[in-house]
C-alpha cells in the first residue's frame, strides 16, 4: 500500500468514525499532515483522489470540505466508468445488472406505491400510447422505471439504477425503431406491472420486471450477433 493510499484510508476513517461530518471543513493541510504523520505531498494526492470521487470539495482560497456525501454525488464516478465503455458487450453487462437489481427494487417499492402513484403511472402509459412515437416511448420508459424505483426509498439503489437506465436508453430507442410492435409490447408490459403493483403483489412485480428487462436484453444479444453496422449504444 502506498503512502497516498494510507492517507486516503485515514481521511476515510475520519469520515466513517464521525470525526468529519458532511459539510465539515478539514484542518489545514500542514496541520492535518503533521497530525497524521504523513507528508504534505501524500496528503495533497489523497485529497485530490477523494475530490475526484466527490468525497471532498476543494474550494480554492477557502479550504477543503467534506461533501454532502449524497448518493447522487458519490455515484458520479461510476457514471463516468459506464459512459467510457460503449461496446455491445458492455451494454449487455449493463442490462444484466439492471435485470438483477431493478426487479428487486420494484418489489421493494410495491408497498409504497399508493393509489395516487398508481394513477400517475397509468396516466403515463396512456399518454405514451395516445400518440405512439419511439422517442416519446423511451422518455416514458425512463420516467416510468425511475418513478417505481424511487419509491423503494433507497437513494443509493435508485441513483445507481437511474444511471444504468439512462445509459441503456439508446439501445431501447434502436429496438423501438427496428423491432416490430416494440412500442405496443413495452406499454403492455408496463400496464401489467402497474396491475401487479396495484394488487400489492410484490412477487409478481419482481417476476414481470425480470421478464420486461430480459426482453430488451435478449433482443440486444440477438441483434448484436446478427448485425453490427449501427451500434445501439
């Protein structure tokens, strides 16, 4: 382990122990490095690394602060990693992650989706179906899944899934343009999910969500193996 790694772990430990809270200002670099027995250069590199991860916020002329540590902030680095890879194989991996996590999130959300939420979901489906259009469908699809996942009440899970969902939107758009009846099929599957949510059947909601996501995943696997002239990512 390098000295910089040790400095990162030390600062992380201060945050995890509660010594440093979200929004707190770190002691000056000289004071902190002397207190922890680390060189100022190692401390500086550790701070830079934690700034990239959005754990610390370096304000020039003011000092270094612990960020809010909100999920949306901390998962930004992962979003970059996802964006950096845009081949068919990585897209399939993203869909596989969605297929594992999103159905569980939908099941967790089911008890929290009340009549008003169910009505809003149905209205979204009706609006998307009133004037079928692939781009409008993808926008509806993103919002529909996000609304369900957010109801699970887990900020880290919803932020992660919204990020993954956004990165797979291009594949869903391409499917809508090339796969016959994709719009009708998607809206029908969404309606079935809402029916299960309204019935309070979390097990069925999870099963339907798995099938729904797997359908796009299967299409992408079939498409990428048959034709690679216009990548859907």
